[in-house]
């Protein structure tokens, strides 16, 4: 099976390994797609020659990719649990066969498992890449003191990988942390509360916004905010408009795949993106890009 997710991860792996002084040859892809078997052979070869530690550390290049819409959407949260939920939504958008599941959670801990379809679990090299990227993302969102135990082995201390994943238990991760970053306070000043609400929504479209959370961030009551938003068309319309405007901008401005754009703009899945964007613009995302985009040679997914 070909996967867009495989191609994206291999790109991050190659870049991360190159920074570490390990040059590799990418497996052949079919456009933006990469056969799962090719990705597995590529990662297994790296693991045989260099071990799993370099694969765990490839996430160190993520700060260089901050302009990528998917990385930006993942790194705008301030909550480890929400980060994992965003990652899981990205997996759905990119049609990944392997998924991260939440087996348990606490105030400062998460139990995660990396799973695949029956009879085809992820290989240790694939576990290493995904865990490495998640730990790097935790650092990007301001989580400190990150530790990871895989199976019975402590593989990460204070955000640094100190040991490779064990052969047994490479897909089971107990993640802990000592602190998280507090969200930036919203200071309204002369700004209208409706304009401030638009700004907050637009700044983090991947968040699962609710009126209660929005009111809390704005320091106003839920009832008062609802009244003001109702005068401006309502919460759902404001959120939908912000998503459409952001998606349109990304469709016009670059060669990002439709799955990346849909995820970054906060849609639940690809059908939701297509359905809502079409309802608001009378054009599908691909038709919109074809009609108005800078390049007509893009073959979106």
C-alpha cells in the first residue's frame, strides 16, 4: 500500500540523519506517495547499520520545519494530551496504517501504544521515528522534563534520548513531564471582543474550540460572548469562515497537499474539509486550487 504518511516521515528522517552526519538515499516514491514496504526497508536498513538512537533523534530538525502547515498546527497547542489528539487526526488525514493510541492518561503522564492493522504491527524502527517526533513536538510546545519509558527501559530523560528502544516493548511508551507552558494571556485593550475571538480562532484552527474555552481565554462570560458572537453570525459560522479563509490561502500559496491543508485548518477529516469548503465557496478544494492557484501542475492528494 502506498502512503502519503510514509513519504512525509521519510523526508523528516533523511533530514534529521543528515544533520547527524548520516547520509542516506531515499527510497523511490510515486509522486507524493511511498510504498509502505519501501519505507520499512529504508528504516530497517538504517537501524541495522546505525541502531535506533539516530532514528529517535530525527525530531531535532522539526524547528526548521516550523513553516510547514502541519508542523505549525501540531506545535500551537500547550497540552501534551491535545498534541497527541492532533497527531492522531493527522494520521487519519495522511491515511497512515499505523496509529498512536492512548492507553491511559494522568495530570503529568500519558501511556501510548503504536499499533497497526491486525498481523502488521509497526517495526521497532517505525516506533523509534514516531516516538522521536512526538518528543520533539513536546519540546516545541514548551513541555519540560519529558521522560519516556519503553517496555522496562528508560529511553528518554529530560527530553534527550539516552538509550535505544528495547526489542520487547518498543511500541509501548509511558511518557511523563514536569511542567507545561501556560497559554499566553489575551489583553483586549481597545480591541473588540469579536475581533479578539476571530484572532484566537484563526491563530490555532487545529484546536477543538468550544465557546466555553474561547470565553475563558478572552476573560469574558460564556453568555456575554455568545450574545456578541450571535450578532456577528454565530460561533460556528465564525469558525467555519476562519477555516475556509485559511484553507483558501494555503491552496493558493503553495504545493501543500490537501490532506496537510485540511488538517492544519482544523477539519475533522478529508470528507469534512471537502464538504464544508465546497458549501462555502461552491468549489471543491482541488477545483479551487486548479482555478486560482499559482501552479496548475500540482497534483493534490
